[in-house]
C-alpha cells in the first residue's frame, strides 16, 4: 500500500516516453529532423472534418457536454460505416463513442479484467496496450507471434495455447498489426479464436488500420463465428481519416459488455469532445475518396521505404518494422557474453540504442523495437506517413547507407 510520497506499483511501471527520448539529440545535430518515430500522417483531413469548420451557428450547444453514449449523428455514421465495411447492421446500443481508442481500450480493460488477470499479447504489439493492461493491475503476457508467422514450424494455435493459464482472461489481436503491417490470415484468426472459445476468453480486436490494407480487404475478426459474444472491437479515426488530434474513437461488442463499458466511461472521461464528434461524423460520411487516396499514397510510401531499407514491404498500415541485429556493434558486457561473441552468437544484452543514436545524429528519429515487446530490442520501427513524400525521400536518403551497413 503506497503512502506519500510513494506512488502505486502499477503506476510505477508506466512512462510518458513510450518510444524514444532521442528528439533532443536529433535537434542538436543541426540537420533537418525527420520525426518518423510516432505514427501520424502529413495529410490534412477532409475540409468538413477540420476543427475550424465546426461552428455553433450550425450546431447549437456545440460546446456543452455530449451524451455519454455519443452524438446521435456520429452513432448513426458509425453504424452506417460498419454496415458498409462488414455488411452487418449494429444495434446503436452496442456502439460506444470514446475519447480515442487508447481511452476506449483502457475503459474496456476496466470492465473485462480484474487485478492479477493475464492478457495474451501476441508480439510485437502496439506499445500502449501493455500499459493499458498493466494499469489495470493485470499481467501482459508477451508472445512472439507476428514476426514468426512465416516460419514453417510455427503453430499459432499451439503457441497461444501454451501461454494460457488459469489466470488468462483475454487475448489482444491487432490486424493489420502495428508495427509489422502484417494482416493475419483467416486460418490464423480462426486458430486464435479457437483458443479463446476453448478457455472462455475475451477477445480485444484492435482494428485501427483495417482501412489501410494495400492489396487485400480482409474479413474483420469480430465477424468470425467463434468471435460471437466474446469480442470487443476498438476503432479510431486517427489513422484512417487523419484525425489523431480529434481524440475520438469507438467501440462495439456484445450488449451486456457495452452497457458496462458505458457505465465505466461515465466515471473516466464521461464523453468525447462534442465539436470533434461532429467533425468525425462528417469524416465517416464524406471521407471515402480521401481514404482511398491516402491508401494509395501510403502504399507508395511503404514500397519506397522498404526498398530503401532493404526489408520486405508491409501489407498494410503506416509502419516498417526492421530487424537491425546485423547492424549493431558487438559489445560484450560480461564473461558469458564474451564467450557468446567468440562462439559467433549474439550479445543478448545489446539493443538498438546505438543504432538509433546514429540515426538521430543524422536527423532521423525512429522508434526502438523494445517498445513493441521485450523480444524486439534489436528491431526498430519507422512511420512512413509522418512526413510528406518529398521529406520522406530525403529521410530515406539519409537512412539508406545506415541500413545497408
């Protein structure tokens, strides 16, 4: 039990520096700085969805509280969007507008998890989900997964099954995946859902990038038979519509769960900002052409980035995730590590920090792979949509020799 000046044990595991603290180093380099470490877009949203376009003359009481459930116009737009995407008409009562998907997942965790519960996190994963789980007092169980799927000997169902214990309460699935850009195959989704059904687990389906698939139009996880009655879907307008600053997202799921989510939100954020809910309703109804244009531009950026760095192009999303092990300096830390080095094995303590520093000294900020799972300390993530194409080309020109070794 903490007493002043101590803080709670769960809060002590959290930090506002999820990705990197190398920004100051890059700025001190005197070079042009390319902030490719945090996922965002250089594109402005459609005019109708911009903050400055929301006016009280068109929307009386624009600056009062919104309903906890969400603005009716936005709820209707969400139902229409899901119908268009998945061919399923949701009951409006089973939808909840939230102050961004991060907030929504934290609220969902508060009603799905008790302290001490375990959540399976196939890795690499969106970094904030680890803190979302930990802040509830639950245990994030990291499982190398997305980077292993091409291994002929990898059995997704068996790997997940081995991680289940009597304390396991949920599985977090993120497809398309941040950071890898991997789109889970139907048979992999079915395998994960069989594990969930076998052990009566909740499924947290993070679909933030579902509209940014470059070559496929995958079936949403929540529409599979074994997902019924156990799956909560988290969506955001940050990625698809270029509205990260709006802090609006939405959840949908089983009726009883969503009633509990609505109750929990009342005591957390209460509601998402009403002006931005109005803006988002315009984006959902009028943004299809903008989204298609973005998807094409992002696909071009993905291919250019992959070619420059010498890595496979992602299937979706806004990131490239690269193993930089071969570029790291061997620096044995103790006698055992020295033996490893002499035997040709890796230095298990060496991470990508030195490589990230070299990139920062050249003006390019990347994310450390360790933020995406403890098994990925020798990886880095790059967001290829954070800057406009001309700036990305300059950044890639800087990075190409660093990645080629």
